[in-house]
C-alpha cells in the first residue's frame, strides 16, 4: 500500500496507535536484546508500521491475539512514511529503540538490504512463505540470499477518473471506452487531457492531479529506472526517465495538472473539492481517494485500465535480528503476510496482494468497488499486475530520488522551464546520493 502510499506510494493518515495496544511506557525496541518482555503474563511483540498497511485497520492484530492468547501485540503506526523512516534509520544506527517487527517501504528496501541486513533476521527459511510473486521477495533479498522481510501488498496501477467531469468535457464515460482512448501509450493519456481541457466548460477543474503521478506511472513500468543491475546511478541517461520527464513536463506546461503532489498538502482538499478529473492510482490509493473525496462523490469516480502496466508501491514486514521474541515475531509476520490475511486486507481496504495464491482467489479476481461505480477492480488491477516486469531493479536511494523528481516537476508546474528544473533536480539527486 503502498506503500504507499508514500514515496513509492506513501499512504498518509493521522498518526495513530492500535486501540488498547498502546506501547508500554519505556518499553524497549527489538534490537535492545535482553529477555522477552511480558505483560499480564503474556509475551509482548512490538511493531512499527506506517500509513495504511491494513494490518491495524482491518482487525488482524486482534484476531491473531484471540487465536494466540499468550501473545500481546503492541503496534505503533506513523502516518507519514518519511518521518517513520528517518526515525528507523536513527534507531538502526543506534542499535536501540527498535520494535521487534518493522515495516519496510519498497523505496527503502534496497538501501536496508545493502546497508542494514545484519540488523534483520533472515526469513528465507520461515515455513509456508513460498507463495509470493518472485519479483516481490527479490526486492528484499541480499546478494548472499538473506531475506530481510516478507511482502505485504503491491501497487499495480490504473487510472481513476471522474465520470461526471468526462461527460461535461464531451468525453466517453464508460470505463472500457475510456481505457481505449489511451490504450498502450501514456502520450495518449496526455492527448486526452488536451481534449478535456478544450471541451470542459467551467473553471477550477484540471485534467490530472499532478505531473509527478504521471511520471511515476511511466517509470515504474520498466525494470530499470534510477539504477542499473550493477548498482550504477543511471537516471540522467536512462531514456525511460527522460521520456517520463518530458511527457510529465508537457502536461504541466500545457496546464493539464492541478499543480499538486499526491499525499502532500492540497491534494486531499483537491479530492474533497473535486478540482481534478483523473489521477494515476495504484490499487492501494483507492481507499485514500474514497475517504478524502467523501460520500458526496461516491459513484462519480470510476477506474479504467492504464495505458501500460506498472507497479508503484508496496511494503514488507521485517523482524529484528536481536529481538528477544524473534521466533514469536517471525511467526506473526508469516501469518500477517499469508494468502488468507492478504486476501482479507484486500477485501477490507483494497491493498493488492503480493501473494500469488491470494491473487488467484475468487474474492480478489471478482472484486468490485461500490464507491468507484462498481468497477471490477480485481480484474483491472489483476491484469495490471501481470504486466509488471518480472524483475524490478531497485537502488539504495530510490525513495529519495523519486521524491526529488516529484519536487522537480512541481517546479515546472510553478513556471520553471523543464530544462532548468531538470538541471536543479539532477544537482539535488547527485548531492543526495553522494
């Protein structure tokens, strides 16, 4: 969910704690070592999560504790993944303050696998964990085969659009007809935007929410984005990145965007106030849109197949190597990421499973969304998942680079030339990765 949810999909919600599972004051983290912590005669397992991973929101922790009455789970959920990750890095460096289980966002996976693998338990031999999409687990596997996390969701992409606004602009509203308008080419998506702008009668409505959303959709449909397989930084020379930059910049300079950044200030009000007609949306984003757009816009939104398949977002759960309850934590992580629980989260909030077994269940393949005009989201996102490249090359600073490109495209939306914004973005990236 995406993450992000969050850089590669950051899901932003208010910081929350699991009801009745608030962290014990002074309770130490997993990497502090020592004896297992107990409370009221139960073994305490702590978790650090972020965004809307579905683990807290769908009642899974309560279910697990009911089935395992000797376990007490204490979970802390940070609303913002960037804040969460900054704190995680600090605690990893200090070797203290860590939870027994820590969430890992996809944009951070490579950095942690390369630089902090020793802090995480190897989950490669945990029983009944052979059901994931192959490329999913590869993202958290070190060069010597250590697996530092188990997959939660993935982020196959579609386009969410407002039927009422399309009708007002003289465009088709049926999702199959809409998908046909831009089939096979993101450039067609931008051309439809120009038609929308010319045909829409009224003020205050843009075709798409952000240039950066389009950029993300384009680059994440390819195996290599910012790094190559050798670990070299290739953003400046990769034609995939340049093509995405140019098209996203065109959308910005043509006035097709609402000049927003997804999950940043202004985006939620844009949903609530109906200031844009389309958003490139990974599966996990549907829950956020329906919440922020509100009941008044139910049935006005729909979902259409994206021009090309891509994956944006997804997360993992890792166990700390020095956790005093490592075995209990590994058992919990395996249960939370099992096909049945992934299916449950999808049914409840729409986070798309990374488990191949879960993807094949009728509950997923036949799923529809009442909020999004009964769109067959299981079919749409399931087909998109099949188009995701078998290999996704990640780099240690993917999340930082993605955020920097988003900031650069916002410079274009604010009036800076694409060439000037590219130069600034490249300088910021090189400084950040040095």
